[in-house]
């Protein structure tokens, strides 16, 4: 039975699954409920043995083995990384779509179509894969709203798989894992249980050298700790790190920068399991990922992405960059009441219910 699941709740479940892969079935179920789908799949197939997998949420588990056994995974023409698409649009009209999967797996569950979102790093010559959500015939006939909701989720889902890959590499073993972290385009800072810096990738080192909003505070002995320009944000960051250590829960925040630069989006997440092997005895247990796009997308991009007016898109861009309502009103020569009215329209258009969720959505846009 489908439940009402909000945008923020679905994303929280996804990030829990990133940290603990056994939670992907629950995350896929919540995503399906948010979208209005029967159930969801996360699937990857490759041309090398042992590289294929399917995880399902609220779908017959037998569908996973059937999907791989029938060869459907390799035949599915995953689109290049773009917006979500319906499965039937990817197949030539005269071609059989799924063979035994259709006859034995989809038809008995009254599945009319799939909404598919490709994950590009799994594609190309290596194979293909991504997210697929199963629609009943009624949802398939009225799929425009579902595809819009999936488009809003798309940058977050792809970012989650990026992070999952980084954490998976960290679970494997030492030097190879460090190399993977060092090639990550975002700043990655690994901390120990006391919040002291144990490793920074090149992007992280550059960010700390810049000391624009986030800096390294030297300690009398041993590695330093992260500090922020604003004391209140420093307290929030320390609480997120402490929660990640004590409860294994991650969280997001934004860190203000000087000279009017857009705030840094920050994700704090625990590193489960074997991360003590990453850097000898350093015992890195928390990852702080900083950044995304250096600035929010241009207003015309936001206007097209969410169906806003250009005035609403300008407000969204300022709010997503970390500005508050008074600052946005002053910068755009508007009244605070006008900014609040346009911000309410931005909430309606994106499905977000908080400024933090709105900023995270915009930060994930390409």
C-alpha cells in the first residue's frame, strides 16, 4: 500500500541507504511512495562477470533474478544522463521490450511502464544502470507529474550514488581508497572521533587554504579541527560531527562565506566499518563533503528547471546561495513580503518544504 512520503523524508532515507546499503529496499519503497509508483529498483549491469545487481523496493524479489537471468538488463537501452524517461520511449516500436520479464514478472504485478533515471558512471562501454520505478497502468497513463517529481529528485539521487561509490571505496582497503578520494571533485575531509582532521583530498586542501568560511583551527598537539567564520555555524557543525560519531547519523548544513560568495553546502556523514584501515591508525570515522557547484545556476536555468517566472528564479538563486529574506529583498530591491510570496511559489514548484531542502536541491543541479 502506498503512503504519503514527502520530498525531504525520501531524501533522508536515501542518504541513510548510502551509509548503510542494507537500507536500499526501504529507500526505494519511500521513493516509490513519493513518486506514486508501485515500487522501485536500483540496478546495474556490466559486461564483466559479477558486475550486475538489482535491489528492489516493494517488488517481487524474484523479479531481480529474472531481470538478470533473462538478459533484459543488458538489452535495456538506458538513455544518456539526462532527465527521467518512460521505458516504452526507449524501445523501437516493433521490438519486444522485456521477454520473460514482461510475461513472468511485470504483467502479474499489473505493471504498465517504468520511469527510468540513468546513472552515467555505470554506462558507456562498461554497461548501464540506474533507478527504475514501476508504474501501474493508471500511473503510466498520467505520468507527467511523476516524471516531474523524479526530475526534482534526479540530482540528489545521482549525488547519492556518487557518495555511495566513495564510501564503498573507503570500505575496501587503504591506498586504493585514498586514491579514489583524492580524485573526487568535491572537497572531502576525513575526521576522527574527536573531530580532528585526518585526511583531506586535494580539493579539500585547497578549500582549507582559501579559509573562506571553513578553515583549519590548529590544536596544541595533534591534528587541528574544522572551524567556521560564524560561531553559530561552528556549533552546528560540531553537533553534526558528534551525531555522526555517536549515533551514526549524517546531516546537512550551509556554511557562510565572506565577500558575498554563495554559502558552502556541507554534508556530514559517518564512515561505517573498516575506515580505520584507510590511513593506518588515524581512525577516520566521519566524512565532511563540501561544495557542489561554485555558484547556483543562472536564473534562466532555474526558471526552465522548475517552471518559475524570472523574478521567482532570481529569488530562488539568492536563497539557494545562502541569503536570507531581508538580504534577498535588499539585493533585488523588493519588499520582504514580495520575497516571501515568491519564495512560497518556489516551494510549491519544487516540492521542498524548507529553505535548507531548497538550497540542497539547487546545489545538486548540473
